[in-house]
C-alpha cells in the first residue's frame, strides 16, 4: 500500500509541475525603492532543504530541519543554536513542535520525536507522509497521504488511535492540512475539511470545500493544501488549483467560496486574506465575504511561496531568494531584500520580533522590520 501510494504522490506532483505551457519569463522588478526599513540581523545554515519545510516558531525559539536529517532549535533573536540533532536519516516532513516536543517524518515513513535535542522515539507510519506533524496536548498527530490520521503519546510514542479513510487513486504530492481549533483536531481529507475528536479520532463534523471535476484522475484530483488562515472559529483554506474558501468550524458551514488557481497556502488577519496564485499574481480577499480587495501582477512567474501578512506589509519569498514586502492596502512594493539566491521555501515565520525565512540551500535568515 505504501509503495503504491508513494507512486501516486509522485505522479500527482510531477503532473502538476509539468502542466501548462512552457514556463513564462519572470516579470522584471525594476529598481528597489525602500519605503519601509527592514534589516537582516543574522543568518545561519541548516543544510539543503528539498521537502515542504514548515518553519515552526514557539516564543523566541525557531525549529528548522534539513533534508539530510539535521534538526535545529535556534534563538530567534540571535540565530544561535539552542541545540542541534543529527537524526541520520533523510526527512520528508516537518517541523512540528509545541516548544518542548519536536516532530518530523523521515522518507522511510518514520515519525521521529525529539526533546531538548535528544531523540525520544521513532514509530513507523503506514503510508507516505508529507504533512508536518501536529504537536499539541502531549500528543503528536499525523496525516498521511492516504488520509489516515493517527495520534501518538508524545512522551513514549505509544499509538493512541488511528482512523483510516478510503483514499483516491491519485493524491497530491505536497503537504496537507492538519491543525487544532480549540478541542477539535481539523484535517483536510480530499476536498473536505473534517473536525475530529483528538482523544479517539471520531468525526465530529465534515464540510465540503471543493468538489472533483474533469474527466480523468488528474483533472479530478482535489485536495486541501497546507497553509490555513485561522481567526477564532473561522478557517480560510485553499483547495489545490481550484478554490479559496472560509469555513466556520463551530457551525460546520462554508461562509463563502471563490474560484482560485493556486497551489500554496493562505495567510491573513480578521479583515484581509492573502495568497499567491500559480502564475505569481498576489491576491487579497476581504475575509468577510471573499470579494477581492486587489490583485498585484508585479511578481508574476517568480515562483512565489506562501505569503505572510505582517502589520502593514505582506511578506512573500520567490524562487530567486528575494524577500518581497508589499503594501496590504494595494499590493504596491515597499521593499525587497536578497538572501542566498536559492528559492525561499514555505511561509515566513514570525518569532518574537524577528522574521524568519529558509531557503532551498538551507540558509536561515533573520530580519527585523523597523
């Protein structure tokens, strides 16, 4: 099963990456006019990253990992290692942490949990897992590519429960949705957002966000991607190259849904929601009703990662290692800074007063807006 699923995951990723015409030329940026001050305050290295890394910030701690199995806890103020562990196995997903327990998944489908730089335990998962584990309530939760959800005791690795769900012939080869809202575990399963009891895995509610479409398996592929914008009981999510929607999880209802053509997650606050489309357009939606506030085409075809809404700015990295600051009011450029020339991966993370980004070469950079 795991081998077959692995092929399905890879096929979905390859087809998604190869679909469409020849790659367009990135939009020229022009001179940089710094309308806001942003300073790089430190840099460090973790090693090359070729998996969907989730940079985890808890207080002033930042947790990052490399593809080769280096796991690092850093002080966000200085970039200095708090601890560094060598797991001696390539990684496929991570990093999840509650500040004490730190969880990643290896390419061999092993869930690995570390405390204070010391490995505590490993447990083999039944299928390929690309979604970052969730660490909460002294438990570690996983979502595998076959949409199996499992819970483990964070202290000793004992499996507490597992809930399997019939999967599709082809599933998306990237990280999915796994997070908590109050006392409910929320997961993305296909085009549905599902609320589960974290104590036993029973389903509390389901909300359909996107539906299958098309005439073949690839066109019918529908999945919710990592990167949720949650404010209170309202979660705004993206279905792969299909839909952006906001869901009230306490009422299990879709508040609104809009067509969208992106493959990375969303970020926002109580009034605005932002995301990058597959062609590099940055879109801001009104959180209340999903109407567009503005669309910026200044970064088209620049391979954008998931953006971060930060004060008056929207922060987004591109595939050349540039970090862009856009105005939340209209998407106009406010500043941009270089890193190491390789793609910025994932969503930037805010740890205390420091903005953290990680590049494909494994550069870790700390920035501090004025």
